[in-house]
RNA sequence: GUGGGUAUAGUUCAGUGGUAGAGCGCAAGAUUGUGGAUCUUGAUGUCGUGGGUUCGAGACCCACUAUCCACCCCA
């Protein structure tokens, strides 16, 4: 037999039980907070038709242009592993006629996302996001509530010092006007811009001010900001967002350079920033998407949401100290001597397991001493040694592992004692 | 796509051109019915892959691959 050499695709990882417990924990906290804010859970497919992301996320974005896992299925349909969660949720909103349900529609999710890009700290090709989408409300109160939900969630995890940055990137009224203002400014420096920015100048001028290249940063430093060129409605809404956050005592800073890399964002955008995730400082990013539902074929409907990188969140938590979430330990380990005793004991174990009690018995064919060692390593609370003698006399000893103390009980009473936790 | 670091046991890592190593973990044993401490013993290696230099390469050189970090972008 030729042995296969197994390996892991780049940017993926196995999540083993110790780490899986942390995922579960985060998921549970998130789920509880979301439900208290009126959100219901949704689980959409990991792959969708490619077109959904092309149209939803935007043709000019890096995500669509170079980071999608796209393939044809056997029916020659182009499918793509989801690079983000919002497009799928909005697709589901449209397809399931959620516009005829009481508004707004509030949904949360947790799932794997896929982006084909080079791996580094806090960035993987398969990663986990938790996020929410609130679809149907046009007013800024929902923006505030969304940020407040995040704030509550982080508080529950004892993370109270993330920096919240907010900005407004305007609507379909003021953005085109601003784009012209921005292009007027950049036109004088066109030759000095990096190659990417020359393309951005034509296709997506807003992203010019987000460029991190030295020569471009020098130019963007004095560029006019969208925030200073908003229409009256957007200005008004942004002020209400700030007032709302102030009202709830949520601290934030206005960062005029946040533009977000996904095309669907409008008006309020925000990020939660950490210092513990390497250069990938954004733990969570989100914002409004007032045209997305319409772009994907639904009736004009506003929406807002965010997505959080669970792996990045986990780094943030770890940086504050070890995140120890203990597994369950067996209440009882049965140590058996001989086949008859094993069969007898396995019936006891089976009965207790059916009562949802965590109990254990050796299935390695080990000797008594090795079974004791194993019970110790498994951190069992009690151990009972059963041989023919105990079965015949109906008397056995239960050992309390922590103290080493032993107590004599009848074999008949084992199940009830463990069930009622009376030793 | 571009740059830099790294690649040796399950894992963390030593290893000066001359026999493949340690800690941890795993397994067996130290009075044939009792765990934790200690001790003994054991198993697991294509030394990332392929070339080259050399009497001799885990080590030196080249290429490739993987991995980590960074640029771009994002969660």
C-alpha cells in the first residue's frame, strides 16, 4: 500500500475540541445578545450563484476581482463559495418574500466564509464570521441600535476598549457629486498616483482616499472628504447617529477616511478596531446598504449590518489572557475486571448515559492500574472498581478521586446514587 | 502578484560536514485489586521535495513546495 501524505489546503485549519469550545462560547454569547435585540437566526448556503456576489459585492472590488472561489458545477452553472454574508442574506430576504413580514427584518448568522488571498496573521482563506442584517428601516435609529448591539456583545466578553470608528459615505444623491469634487482635486496629481489609484480614479474614486501607498497618502491628506460634502439628508442622519450613540454613552471617533471595500455601503459605515490582531486591526466592520436589495432585484429597501471575524475576535480575547473554557468531565468511571464485570458495568454505564449523565468505561482492554490512570487523566470525579467479587456480594467501593477517599456502597444503588448525586 | 523568516518524532524544539537527539505527550512495567510523585522500558523520523558540492550532507549551494510574517485588500 502506498501511503498518502496528507496536508491541509492553504489558509485552512482544523478546529480541535479545545478551540471549538471557544467558538461555541462566542456563538452562544452572540446568539443571546442578538435575540435580546430582536434578531432571529438565519443560515444560508455556503455557495451561491456567482452573479449574486458580482452584483451584490461589486465588480470593482478586490473581493470579486481576485479573491473568489468560483467553479462550475456539473451542470455548468457558475457557483462561488461565499466571500461574505450579506449578499446571501439579502438574496434570502428577497426570495422568501420577507418584505411582507413585520418590518424591520432582523437576522443574525454565524458561518464559514471563503476568500482566495494570501494568508497572514488574522487572515485565512476559510474563516468564520458572525454578523447581523437589519433590513427595512431607513432611519438612523437602527444604525445606533446595530452599533449598540455590538457594544453590548463586546461588553459581555469583557472587551471594553475597542475603538469604534464611524463615518458617512453618503447616498446616491451626494456621492456622485462628491466623486466629481474628488476627481477635480485628484486630476492635478494623476501622474503621481499608484497604478491602482489610476484605475480607481475612473471606476471608484471614493477609494482613492483609502489608499495606503506613500505617494497616494501624501496626496489624499489634503483631499476633500465626503463627510464634508454630504447632502442635507445624509448630514442630518449622521448627526442623529452620533446623537444616538452619545445618548447611550457609547464612545466613538469620527474617521473621515473609512470608506469600506465593498460597493454596497451607503451612509453610515463603522469599524471596531483592535491592536491585538496584527496589521489586520479590524475585528468588525459594517454599515448601511440602502441600494443593495434593489440592486439584487427586490423592491427598494434599506438595510444595515456588520460582519465580525471570529478568529480575529479570538485573538483579541487571547491577548487579554487565556480563554479557558473547561470541557465536561466524567462523573463516574467504571473500572472493570474480567468480561462478566465489563458486561455488567456497561449496562450501568448505558443506563446513566441515557439519563444524560457523563460517565465513562474503558474500551481499550486495559488492566486495572491502567484504567485507574486513564480515569485520572480524564478527570473523573468518582471511580468504581467492579469484579466478580463485587457482583456476587453486591458490595463495592466508590472512590472520590480528588481526596482519594473511598466509601462502601451496594452495587444495586450505583445508578440511583449517581443520578441523584448522593455519594 | 511581490518581499523576508522558517521547515528535524504526535507536539515544542536542540543538533560545530563524520552513528538521529531532548522535554512534553502516548504506551507497558516497578507485589497478578486502585490514579496523581518518582523510576525503568518502549513505539513513532524518507531530517519538507528534487538536484548539486563532498570520501561523507540534517547541516553548505540551487530550485521547488509548504508554512509564518509583511505589502495590497479585507473580517
